[in-house]
C-alpha cells in the first residue's frame, strides 16, 4: 500500500507541447499506468511522465527490460505477459493495490506476429495481446479510473487500422489464411472501436482517446522479416521517427486541458485522424465490447 500514498491531489495542467524535447506541465500527484513500458514508445512516455513528476506504474512483459526502466524511474515494475489473461488479472490487482488513483491509463502494449499462434487462453495472439488483454486490463481498472477526476484512457492504435476488417464471428482469425499485417490492422481497428465504445459507456466520467504515433523506430515488428527491413538502417533513417517523437501524441493527450474535445477520438499524431469506415459502426463497437467481455468473463 506504500505506493498508494504517493498518489496525491491532482494539479492543474497546461497544454502539452508537441515536440519531444520541450517541457511537459508538472504532474506531481498524478498516477500514470503505462503498458508496454519496457520498450519503444511506452518507455519514452514513461520517462517523460516521471520527469514531469508523475507517479508512473510501468507495466511490461520482459522482466529485465521492465525492471531496468522501473529502476531508472525509482519505482517497482508490474509484470504481465498479455498472452496470458491470468497475468493481466494479477497485474490489475497489483495496480489497484498500489494506486488509489489512476489519472492516465496508457494502453500501449502491442505488436505484430508473423505466424498464427494460439495463446493458452485459446485466442489468436495478436487479437489477445493488442485488443483482448487491453480490454480486460481496462475493465479491471475502470472503477479506479472513473473515481479519479479528469482521468483518461489512451490507447496506442495505428494508421494500419485502415487495412483491418473486424468480423465478430471470427475475432480469432480461425478461418482463412493468416496475413499478419491484415490481422494487425484489424486489432488496431479494434483499438478504435474499443475507444469509441468505452467513451460512450464512460459517459463523461472519464475520457477515452486513441492515436497513431507515426512510423516509429522501435523494436516493433522485430519478429517480422518485412518490418525488420523497414525498421532497420538504412531505411529506418528516412522512414521512422524516434520513440520520443512517437510518444509525443500520447503525452499531449494525457496532459491537454480539454480532454472532452477528443473523447472517443482517433488522432493521427496530433490531428483528427480518418480511421477505417468500420470505426463508425456503433453496433459493431457494441458487439466487439460484448463479445470481448464474454471472452474474458467480465460483465458487459
Ligand atoms: N513503431 C511503430 O511504427 C508503430 C506505429 C503504429 C502503432 N504502433 C503501436 O505502438 C505501440 C508500442 O509499440 P512500439 O513501437 O513502442 O514497439 P516496441 O518497442 O516493440 O514496444 C511494444 C511494447 O509492447 C510490449 N508487448 C509486446 N508483446 C507483449 C505481450 N505479449 N505482453 C505484454 N506486453 C507485450 C513489448 O514488451 P517486450 O519489451 O516484453 O517485448 C513492448 O513493451 C504498439 O501498440 C504498436 O502497435 C507502433
């Protein structure tokens, strides 16, 4: 419970700058939970939040990388492999034990996987890591988020959502050929649908937004031959921005003074984005929510 006492009163914020090097508003008394904090965008964001005075809860899979980042920030890591829903439940319990408030839940963990793999929970891995585990984590932390004035749920989606196609009867891509980029795009579209439905269900008690970070030079796609080419020198020098630049839209969403103006929104970095047409399908968003709730055993 010691860490819960670190969570103090909220402070006023001023608009976040858009460039990675410039100062954030002070965030003392705020608690920020970041998934995928062991690497890339999540690690860069966690460092910036901590430097601005926030209490950061770094949630990661890899014990070494997550532990090193946590040690750098002077906090304890929370470990969870999103391919195991039991891990997500344990991690959520740990977060609730440690923090009395959650000002920002940054749902950032994600990846793309070249082969179709089934998790021990029986789901296609990309769907579980990028959508279902995030859905469960958010469901388990939701009450604490809603109890925190001005809280925000921010999910790292991708412009790849345009290539996705959600089929409520085949969320685990059990039929047809497994095409990793299409499946990845579908899960990133699910991030947008999840954000819109969450926003509707929160009804203003907290806000929900998602964003495309840019093409960011991180460990993203390290297992994929295609992404390895795109994300390694020399192509990466012209195609990608830094993890710090990729984290900038997340920092901006977390600290902007008018989060209600982006409630339910998908941003392409800092500007309103144009997601896949399916993102506007309210019934699809509700269906995805209900099926996800059923899959992870939480009330819809
Ligand atoms: N890089 C881009 O160009 C780009 C573009 C659009 C969207 N995005 C999105 O940005 C987010 C962050 O990616 P990144 O670019 O920063 O790549 P990254 O450096 O590979 O970071 C991905 C994070 O997700 C975590 N993760 C992966 N599989 C996991 C699992 N099974 N359980 C728990 N955590 C897991 C990783 O943990 P480990 O350290 O243990 O692997 C890592 O912390 C992702 O959601 C990605 O889809 C990235």
